[in-house]
C-alpha cells in the first residue's frame, strides 16, 4: 500500500489533521450508493501538549470516483479546543425515512483537561440549498442536568433497538463519570476522581419529537460501572473506565430486543486470582499533611466486559453494571485491559447468531524475547440463548476460554493489536454467508529502518476469516491463532527514504463499507485509516500527519 485512496484535508500551516481517526459508512442521501464519513483528530506540530483537538468531519460519495468532501458543520460554528468533534462516528437510519443519519460524538476533552461538556449530535443530509448536513438531535452531559464536566460523555456510541419497538435507540459511554469527584488529594498528583464510568440509553421515542438538548438526566436507562475506591470503603480498585467501548450485539436470545456490550478495561473481576502490584499512594481530604498511605492491591487493570439484555420496558432506577449484566467477560492478566475495543453485529461461523470480538491491547506475548503490549484478540462464538440466559449472577466467561484467541505480531513491543476492529461485513459473499473480521495494529512496525526509532508506528491491518465448525460457547471448541493466521494483511510500503511516512498508524480505524465499487458482486469493500500518513518528508512542519484512508476492493 502506497498513497492513500483518500488523502487528508490540509488544514493549513502548523496543523496535523490526522485524517482517518474515525470512520462510518451509510447512505446519507438515499440514492442507493454508499457514503463514508471520516473525521480528523488535529494536533499542532509542536506536540501533544499543544494539541488543538477541535475535530472536523467530512463525507464522501463514490460514483466512478471519490467526490469532493462535504464538511459536516459544527453546531456552534467552530468547535472549542480539545472537544474532539468526530471522536466516534456511527451511521444508521434512525428515523425510518430511508436515509441514514450521521451520529457524531464530541467527548469534550480528556479528564481534568476538558474544555466543555461532552455531546453527541445526529445529523441529517439536506440538499435543499446545496448538499450539506443539518443538526437534527443533540445530547449532552451538563452539570446542571445530571452530568459532569470532563466525564467524556460521547467517548463511545452505539445504536440498538433496546425495547423492540422497531426504532434504534442511542447508547452513549461516559468513561470518566465519577461517583467521587475530586474527593481526595493524592500527593504529587493533585485532586483526583475515581472515573467509575457510566453508560446512558436514550429511547428513540423520547427524543425524536424534540430538537432541544437531551440531557443525561432524561436518559431512559443509566448503567453505572462497579463501585471504585472511595475513602473509608473497602473497595480496592480505582478508575474502571466503564463505557470505554460500547457495541450492539443484536438479539442473542430471540426475544425481539437487542442486546449490547460495554467495556471497563481497568476493572478487575472479583474472580481474578493472578498476581499484580496494584497501586500505592498517599492522600488526604484537604491536600495537606498528615497523609494516609493506601495500597490498592486489587487494582490490577485486568479488564471486564459486560453483556446487557434488551427488554420491553426500562428499569425505573439506575443500574449497577455487575448486577444488571447477563454475562461478564473477564481478562487474563494484570494490565491487559480487556475491552479497550469491541466488535459485534457479525455472524462469524454462520449459525445465525452474532458473535463478539474483544481486544486486550496491552497483552504481553510470551516468547524469546517476550514482547510487551503486543495485544491479543478474543473471539467468542455466541450460543443461541433462546432457552434462557446461562445461570450465574452474572455468568462469567473468562477470556482464556474464548473460542479463538489471536496474538498480535511479535516482532516488536507496543503493537496495539486490536486497537480498532470490525466484524459486520463479508468480503466473499459468493463463497459463504459468514462475516469476516478486521483488526488494526497501528503501532506495529513494518520496515527495518536504521536507526530503530524510524521503524516505529507504521502499523498493520488484518483481514480474518473463520471457516471451521467448532462447538460454540465457553465449553465448546478452542483454537489459538496468530497474526499470520490472517487471510490477508496490509502494510504501507517502505520507501527508500526512511524519513517518508515515519508513523502513519495504519489500522487506527477499520470498517466494512459495502459494495462501493459497483462491480455487482455484493462483496463488501474495506477501509483502513492511517491518520499519521504524510505526503512528504517527516518533520516538514505544515504537512506533517496529514493522514489518509485506504479503500480495498473485493
């Protein structure tokens, strides 16, 4: 792979647009052709410390070639610094008019550095006065209406028909929601929050009739992460990040209601028996001595993913994740952070039930030498639960017992295999009806440059297919794969000049985009983002990290 199919949009001198940060596909104008939405991340050339992080979103259509982009306008005209407009993107026909709407998130910054409250916007295509997108609905987390500044509302988003009424409902993750806001002062760190995390479900019927802000206190369902450490309690964990990733699973038990999954990648399940160093710190209530010494020995950051079932009615009260879940998936090792990314809505083995793919980006792969933070991906071939959910309160499915375990490439450390994933497409429909799955590893190295630092962060993207027939479920079959088990893998070609495209981050985003090349074979094409790709030499200033997107036909 050489020059991207769609190069990034140049935002001017000094900016790195990092085009290709997030992507989504849909038919926004209702003409029967697939469109793609692509967002930027935007950093200044002077480094992350001065990151602008405003964000832009552009929409393209393919018709014998890629169209000029339509810019999705920010509701306030120009986004503030560090709101990350376009951090996550989704597309679906949420109002039943035959055209897909575009969902754009704006999580509002990173923790204490937040510049505004998080928001989620739904846009509709409008060509009455030229092609554009108009704001249709908006959601926010505001302190005056039950939210918190810096809770990262909109860090993740998904759509599912929770109550089976035929409409898609909105699921929004806020991984930095805290039950304890600035409750203690940690020596050498400052005031801290516990970042338990929360997820909000907004029923479609509740917001379709209004164009005003829909606030988190109006959500039909709120699920809070498991309690984190609070001074004076016995809970020995901090910062679960519940809501880091959310994904619709479809209807696993045939009751007519969509189910969904939510990750808490720093949460360690109580059934974990492995060792870890935990966290040691000194704190006080007022920021002054005397300090209380605390050792959180259970703060292992193994990672937990929760599966929740849809229902005909919403609970009247907020729910706690552990009590409300039907199944929890638990990680293998300390610091693995199971659930940093999720994928579902694809039937990988052709049995009529959607399966679940979960990544542990920081999993270490044993070998000679052992590689750290390579990443491991777990494929759970889900049973048909029409006879009832498995017994347990909730049922625990350990990642070590996943049906397929895939280790990332072991040539380097910090590969982040599984950073982005998708499993809702099929690139060979003429051969089978099974979904394929895509895995990105944006920090992987693919060129043996000298000096070694020039090898960093080129990235890989992988296409996997499963053709076996193993029994499903935790007690079913089990296979172990590696990155080399992929049907095909992709990398950016290494140029003679080692400074070209030094860190393109191929695989930072991955999606299936449908049969976009009009060859009538109905195979899904695939798209990979490379937000660090550059048109010229590394370190040239204005064009650094332009970004780009690759479209692969099938």
